[in-house]
C-alpha cells in the first residue's frame, strides 16, 4: 500500500469504497479503541498510538504504539495511505482487540466516500467512526451556537455525516460513519464519549499519549 502512486491510491479508494457497509453500530459492546498519530518532522517518521477503553464507562485498558517511517507523500484526500500502515502495526500489538474503533479523521465524508475511518474499518473488518476537527467536503445548513446543535452533512445530496457542536460556541466536529456504522449511530457514539472538552475523551487521550511520545523522541 505504501508503494502506490497517488493515482493508484485514488483508484484503490474507489474500489474499496464498494466494500463499505453502512448499518447501526452494535447496540452493546465491551471495548472501544481510539487512535491518533504524531509526526516526527526531523526524521520523517510518525508515531501511531492506539488506546483501548472499557465500554460504556471509558476506563483505559491498554495503550500501544509504533514508530515508523513515512512512505507515502502528503496528498489531500489520501491521508489514510500515509497513516494506516503504522496504525495496523500498532493494532497487532493489542492484547485485546476492540469491538468498535473511533478515528481522528474522516469516514464517509470524503470525496470518494472512503476516508481514513472507512479504510481502517474495511481492512480490519471492524465497526469504525470518523470524528474530524475540520471539514474535508460536503455542505450543511447553518449550525446553531449551542452544545448539541447538529446539521446533516451532505455530499452531492447524500447524507454522509453530521456537523456537530460538542460545546457551546466552539468550533464544530465533523462526524461520519466509517465501516459497519451509520450516520446516526456514529453521532450517538461521539456524544457518549464527550467529557469537559470539545474533543471526545478517547481521542483526546490518544492525542495526549502521541504528543508525549513525540516529546520524548525529540529530547
């Protein structure tokens, strides 16, 4: 996957997008995973971190990470080809695989309906949800200023996710299903993961772990 050209990567996205299955997330499950990455610019490496949590109380269970080289260039819309190889290596280190995966990135809300959450979900055969801090594509009606305000995110008229304000008068999140999830259950999962901050707690904790590892690597 890391030796593809950008053109070949887009073609593979279009092919794999046909494997995405949209359905409600499991009504009950035991383990939620969240992932984040941190880039080491000096060495052209990245750190991939996965943190697992018991569900629904979100008690941390396990944290794993790998550090590896960056093989794929930065190309908008092709971020998963840059990040997933290291995420898959980190996943292999988990002693107890998760039932559901929350990703810091896009899912269906992607120009080819195949963002990072879709890509990871299809490769692992796991329910995945994308929760991004910025919009990659799609349109929505004006969003209210209060916590809990939401609007459907539409791409070419199709519902691909939600724009969601997690806290009053802060920038919204962009939530979309990856694989074996749908728009409503994806948003419900993110809502249940919220704590005192804008970002869902599992993603915030994964980000903190990645940031700490990057800091140590740069010492």
